[in-house]
């Protein structure tokens, strides 16, 4: 189950989504994981009840930069994002372990 969830996504965009819908959270997950595996992993890891899971495949972006030796091209890695909706009244506290 630990192989499925890589890390939670904490960004300004997700903070805005969580303000509107306090029961929605985003996680970066393994690209090979399906919705059922993601749901089971979240429920086991955080002890909450998951209502729905929406997944998004993030395609790699190409980045170029100029150096003294010329143009260097690179790519970001492919990953999958899962937006999880919890049961009403349940929350996940990402900052409790700090």
C-alpha cells in the first residue's frame, strides 16, 4: 500500500479547492495504481472513509535551458494525481507529524 501513495500534493491550487470543498485532498500516486487500490491505501494509511477517487495522468513537460555549452533539453517525469473525496465531517491532517 505504501508503494501506491507517493506524497500528498500541497499547493495554492489545492488549498483553494480544499477551501471550497473541505473534504477533498490530492495525492501523487503511482502511475500503475487504479482507483480501487488508491481508495484502499488512503483508508488504511489515514483511517478515513473515501467516497470517490478521481485520477489525472500528468504528461511530462519539456524544459530547455541555455548554458555556456549550448542548449540543454530535459523532461519532467510522468506522474498520476488522485483527488480523493472523503465522507462529510472527516479530515486529513498533513501537519500533525511535524
